[in-house]
């Protein structure tokens, strides 16, 4: 008996099977999507393939792990406190509500919780694009207290997506103003352009703004907003249908740069 055991894991919708030794250390891993078995040491190849045999779904390539790309090396050297990739949708709001839940009895719902619902709804929709060559980062802090709700990076380019809670309310968009229900109009589109411009400066790549209203009763546009797409949550998947802008290596490099907190401190 080799004493090897197979431990399946999931990350961003992709399955990876790790082969562990008796001491718990990784001996190899099998990536089903690429059909490759990566060996930490060639002397265990026969034992590894025997342990993986029930899990193999077709022909596989066997060899040492690929050489890390510059983007992967940057990720490996990034301090955990500076890594923004683990941020959950609405991370900043989750932290704020945890620190100050507010009064138990309120005449009106806490607007932070409505905003959180919007960011979580949009964030979950964008996270479902992972595994198709796209990455999403959430709640990216900007100097001055501003935030980019979601940054989508993939073959079709970069998008700064702003979630807006609009449940059962009419949304009227008249660039640069938006009017939600009976509220006073506000120049939200001007702010979204400014945030996208700051992101473009930080990443030295074009970032396009997207307004994502969640649950509106109706969306009315006086005219298409200049340079901004307005997409409801079910329509966000259309962003992933675009391609031909960035190569896979460029996507990974921009993702590695964007997940570093220090990238955003100079905008």
C-alpha cells in the first residue's frame, strides 16, 4: 500500500484533486480541466496514478508543476493583509455593520443593509463568471473613503461595476443624473466615471463603468449614458460574452496587480 489519499477541492468553480502522503503533505495534484497531473517528485509517479485511477476522466499529461508566471509569483509574494482577493461582496459594509449594527428598533430600514443586499446580489452574479477566464474583485478601497463595488477582469476587458438597490422602484437615468423612485436626482454617473478613471490610472489599462440596478420596477433611459452601461443583475452575464481585448496572460497580470491593496493607495 502506498499510503496516498486523494483530497478533492473546489476553487472558483474548478475542481482540483490533491494527492497527499501519510504525513499530509502534497505529493501531486490533478487538474481535471487541463487533464494534467502535476508531480512534486517523479519517484512517486506510479503510486500517484494508481491512487488517482478512479478519478481520471480521460487521457492525462504527467509531469512536474509548470513554472510560475510573473503574475503567480506576484500573488505568492503578496502579504495576506494586502491581498484583496478574499474580499466578499459588500466587504466594507459587512465590517461597518458588524462594528455598529445600529438601533434594534428603527422606523426605517438601515440603508446600509439595502446597499449590502445589492452588492451581494451583483457580486454573486459576477462570481459565477469565474472559471471562464474572468476574475472578480470586490469592495476595492480608494483614498478618501470611496470604493469600487466590483472589478471584473477578463478577455473582454475591465469593468468597474456599481451595485444600486432599486427594489420595486422606478429608475430614471438622464446622464449624469439618476432618479430612484421619489428621491431627489443625484449625479451618480459622474461619480462612476471618476471611479473608473481612477481605476484606469491605477492599473494603466482602460476600465469601463457599469451601473447595475438590483430589482427595479422599471428602468428608463433618456438617452444611452456616455461610456456607461446600465445592466440589471440577469444581464451581467453579457459582459462575459465579450472577448478579444485581453490575452490570458494580461488578464492574470492585471488581476495580480488589482488584488494588491498598495495598487489603490496612489489614486
